[in-house]
């Protein structure tokens, strides 16, 4: 392909042609391209003055159709940054007797990874989004456990404190990385080798928070008691109530399997004593995830399915004081043995594929991510 075709292909399938930020990036790219003598990267000479031109299209389309047309034939629907630009667009559109679309969209839809994309390709024949949400909530459907497919990872190789690392990630990409699963770990190891680098996980000194392993919102709880110091996980008892236990305790556990076609799911009681973290890994490898529970009816169904366990069994609820800088609800905690450490080890590095808490004043490279729009 030409460079133009290569960039178009990257933008169509990923984010863009690669930006090389460090020697580590260069090494990773060499390993990736061993079978090719030369490949395109994103570096080019700036031969333009970055001016732009406006084009009025006298063809009646919906906003979404207009967006598609502009992206296919130009750059995008116009955006307006100040009054001067607004005046220029007004003059350009003076030959049309009716109002015309610009690029501003207001709706109540958001991307789960926080991306700012306004792209929509939705085919829902309903009176309103509210009707759609009501119908969706009739039968609870679990969220997917893997949420990393909308991101690209990046390594900034200079030594920085955690605060500096986060600032660098936000200035150049989106934020410090959120780790959702073992696939993320594998990708980050390939990026960093066996060294250590900052992730977005940090301790919240004010309060703990609860989260489901699969990222579902916590809308129902039958939890009682407190496990004491350290992360606590929920185990369901024979009467359907939940008790709070140290996540390092070994218990049987309940997985669920979600059908990717019709979004139905099934429960699977595993009569094998593992820690909560080990159970999470097992469920994700063999099913979908540890079970999450949204209401009393679902709680009753899980209780019945777990009757063959003679002891309380793990469900997917985790309570700890660790949060991700980018706000992700990931409950993935691939700690090294003896981790996490106590205060002041309040920030987390990825060290040889596992999480390790250290003081935030320590230094190291930064693992960042960027959202794919």
C-alpha cells in the first residue's frame, strides 16, 4: 500500500499508523515486523499549513447519514470553535434556504471506555431510547467481562513518579492503563518485556467500593458482616445471604456462561476450593466470569443452583479500596504473593506480568492507553 492507503487501513481497523515513543516501542515493532523488510509508520513531513475548507452539501440526509457522507468524501461534519468560525460557516451556507447540519450531537449515549466518539450505527425500531432500556431490563443480561477491545496500549519509557506518569499519559493519550483481564496482561508484557511500569490502579484513602467481577453495576446486595482488614469478597450461604470473607480464603464458586448469540446465560457451580482471585481466573478461562446478581429473583436462582455446595461459595462481588485512575470498573487483581502492601504503598506497577503496590513517589515508565473512536 501507499502511505495514504496504509493510514486509511489503520484508521478503518484500529486507531492510526503507529507513533514510536521509545526504544521499547522500536524493539516491539522490530519483533512484530520480522517478516517484512520495510513497513509504514506514522511519521511524515508537515507539508501543509493545516488550513481547512468548508463544503456545503445540498443533499437532504439525516445527521448520521451526513456524518457518513462527510467522513467518506471529506474529513467530517464541521465543528465550530469560536464566533469567527461560526460566522465563516454561516457565510458558506448562505446559498441554502433551510437550516443545515453541523457536527454537534447531543444524546444520552456514552461509550463504556470513556471515548468521545459520536459514531452511531444503531438499528432500533422503537419509539424512544427509554422503551429500549425498559425492554432490555425485562431479562437481566450480564455485561461482557472483557472490555479492552476498544483501546490501544502505549509505553512511555522515561522514569517518572505515578503523578508524573498519569500526567504524561493524559497529555499524550487517554490515561494510565486499566487492566481488565489476562489478555490485557499478555499485551502489556509484550509491550514492556519483563520490566515494571506504572498502571492506573491506586488506593483510595477515603473509602472502599464494591464492584462485580464482570463490570456490572452493583444494584442489589445481600451482604452482611465485615472481613476485617484487606480486600473482602462475597460468598453465598445456604439461605441465600452473603457473607464477607478475605479474598485469600479458599471456597467453591459459581461461574456463569453467557451465550454470545442470544445473550442467555447459565450457572455453573464449581466444587473446587480456590481463592476469589483464582476462581475469577478459572471462570473467565472456562466460562464467562464469576456470577453477578442484579435482584432477588436472580439471587434465588443462584442459591438453588448452589445447593450442592456444603460451604458458602464465591460469587463475583469484590470490596476493596483500589480504584483505576481512568474510572474503569475492572475488578481484575492479579497481585503478586503478599500483595497488596500497606500504606504508603498506594500505587501499583505491573511487574513481570503481576500487580505490585509501591509508594507513589517511586519512579518508573508509564503504561498508557488510548481510546479507539
